[in-house]
């Protein structure tokens, strides 16, 4: 069947790249965003830690203030100087059995494979963590201060690199500079807010429940989630640009 029109194919197309424009836009976007994070993170970590201290019983505080400062990136990062909770053998056994039960239930359910694999991964980390506290609770090498320091420092590094990664990824695309700046800034704000909310929630869980959730919180819901959000922002922006470009494609006609 003969077609009236042939649309320009998108395969093997190349984006027009201008080094001078890219360099100017990169310098306008990335260094100010990184400096914003650099100067703001001491205040943010202090405010988040102060918020945690307000809702913690005084007997859990190691120092009078309950806040500790650690040097980081020519400045200081603040964290809670609090004592976490160790799980009882019965609670560790309960977590172990619950993880096995969830794996069994999910294996019998018809759910999308990516969701099932994510649940299996979470349960596997819980299994390892519960077994550790069942047999070797005295060998647990981390406390609440170390966990909070590791998590918040990792988050700060991710916040600094978000403008760099998204800037390099988005700036060469054929779209307006304003939309690119908005996408990067929104991704950075989302990462900061979401990171601080998780920080407060994770510390609260380790205080109110136990250290048995240290590994699951960091490996399942820690920095890994940030990378998913970064890829999500890039994919969403790229889909919008692709849809716009698709409407502007040239049309080829038959030559006979």
C-alpha cells in the first residue's frame, strides 16, 4: 500500500552542539548551584538535627546539647549526639521471619517483575541484618552518630553533583535555557528536601526501633533513591523535548 508521506526518521540523528554556548550556560548554572549547596548545608544539617533533638527524650542525649559537629568540605556538618536502640533477640527473630514471609507471599503473587525484585532486595538486606543481630549483636560496628554522619555527608555530595550531572546531560539538548535551568533547580530542591526528610525519619527509626534497620535504610532507601530521582528528572525532561521535536520533523514526499 502506497503512503502519501514519509516522515523523517529519528535514527542516527545528531544534535547540533555549540561549545561556546554550552560553556557559558554551564558556568551560569553549575558553579552557582554548587556554591549554594556548599554554603547552605551547615545550616540545613543544624536545623534538621535541632528538629530531631526536640522530639527525643533527654536521657538519650550523650551531650547536654545533643548535637555534634564534624569537619566536612572546609566547613562543618551537624548530627545528633544520641544513643540508638539495639534490637532484642526476639525482635531480630521476628524481622527474620517477617522477611521470609514477605518473600514467600510476593513469589506467589502476580506483580510486575521490577517491583518483585525490589521487594526481594529489601527482604534480603533485612535477612542479613537480622541474622547478624541474632548471632553477633556485640560485633555491630556502627552507632547512630556514625550512621547519621555517613548518610548526610553522602547526601551533600549528591546535592553538589546533581547540577553537574544534569547540567552536562540537559544543556546540549535543543531546548530553551530557561527550561533547563528550571529542571536542574527543581531537581536540586527536591533532592535537598527529600534527603533531609529521610535523614530525620531514619534517625527517628534507629532511635525508636533499633539498629537492625541500619543497613536496609542506607542501602535500600538511601543514596540509591537519589540516583533514581535524578534519572527520572532527566527521562521526564527528555520525553517532553522528544515530543516537541517530533512535531517539528520535516516531511519527505515520494519522488514518483
